[in-house]
C-alpha cells in the first residue's frame, strides 16, 4: 500500500507584533517531516530594488525559531541560521508566492525546516507524540525598513504511516572567539551529519580579520575530517556550492539610463551576496548515504578549535541524529 502524507496548517495566519515573542503553539501529533514558515509583509513605499532588502530584513527580523518537545529543544536558531542550514544540508531554499512592489501591498515568503535526513523520509522524521508535547515559538525584532506589518502562518508535512528510527536536531552553540586559540565543545553520543559555522568578523569584514580564523575538529584530542582549514576557504566552498540562492525572488538587471549603454546594476543582488557572508558548512555526509557520518558514540569530548584574529561572536549549529527510543 502506498504511504500517505498530509500537508496541513499548524498555525493559521495571524499578526506578528514587532519586538515580541509569539507564545508557544502546538504542532501536529503525527510523525513530522517538514515545517513551512510563511511571513506576509506589508510594503512601505517600495521600489523595485527593495525586493532583496525586504526579504533580507524579514530574515534578520526573526531572531529565534524554537521547536521543543517536552521542553527539550529540537530546533533553536535564528531564521538566517536556519535558512543557511536548510540550503547547505538539504538544498532547500526560501520560496515566495506574492512579491508586489506596490505601496501597502503584500509580499509572501516561505522558509522550510526539515526535521530528518531528507524531506518525506519515513525512517527519519520527528516521531508521533501527544498533543501539547511538541511546540513552536517565534521571536522577532523591529520591522524592517521596507515593511510596517508582518503576519505569520505555519504549515506542516505529516507522514501518517511513518515509524521513524531517528530525527535530526538543529540547535545553536555560541561563544566569543579570542585572539589566538579557543575551543567550542560539541555534543557527543549521537552521529553528526554536518555543522553550520558563523563568523562575525568575516560577516562584516573588509579585511582578513576573522573570528574563527583557522578551524580544526578534534575527537578525544585526535584530529578528524578537518584537521586545519581556513574559515575563508570554508565559507567560499559553501557559496560555490549554493551560488546566490537559486531563483532568489526579485532578481533583475536594470538599465541605468544616465550611464553608458548596457550598464547593469549590482544593487539588486547585494543583499543576497551579503546575506550568507560569514557562513561555512562542515559536511560529514557529502554523499548523503551515511558513508562518512561523524560517529561520536563512546567519545569523551568533541570540539571545534579556532585560532581567532579578534574577539567576536562565533556560532556552530550541528545536525545531530537523534535515535527514537
């Protein structure tokens, strides 16, 4: 018999006040493969090039998305970290349905979150639970310059016949770097599929002063996978793999009538190229077949070691495979 899934509304569209946290709300009880966060923004005097900046402002505005099961975090990250993580691991990108450039009209943007090794995988998704156990909450900052109102809704992909053996957890680890060597401990006991890294220094850099500097991975003091890599190379590798977010809405080349013929503007692409700046991905499952997965069971310590150029914030978001008990 063919398996079945349900694509359902978990949270009906509602207003999302600026600089506030939407109180935790229940997610579906059936095995859960994916969630789709939809944000609907109302334009403020938009121009054609605002499409990029408006989308980027929405991503910046959502400072935290948290999914908990009985109080334990399953997903805990900013929307920008989630966007990069979903693109790096799953090649899942933001989507859109409405992108009007008219004042007081709306733009509708959707951001996917996958809770397994891949979408629709009946063996790798969040397992069935009881009502009230699985919750989501969303925290936002101030409205962006290109919009003055935002609505939110959430939809879910439920796998009715699934009996998963695992799901994938994505949470944020953070600390400040130092000038010189520093360590960031990683979780042990479960397999890791990859780790998203963020470097504050590189994100805002016009020079070669970075937060992570050189990165190595150590398990029980033995180098693993990445014995010595430059954060700039790792960031460039991620961008080479993903490009400038394929099909990113609003992309256009504009003719500048005041300048020479065929003068094309880079302004439309600016927010895209800067929006992923500072991110890298350590991939322990490059073939997506579990051949190279980082096994941490039995380890006493797993850590990332950086050699920083400055004391600024760094983050790591491991994709952690959690076994269903």
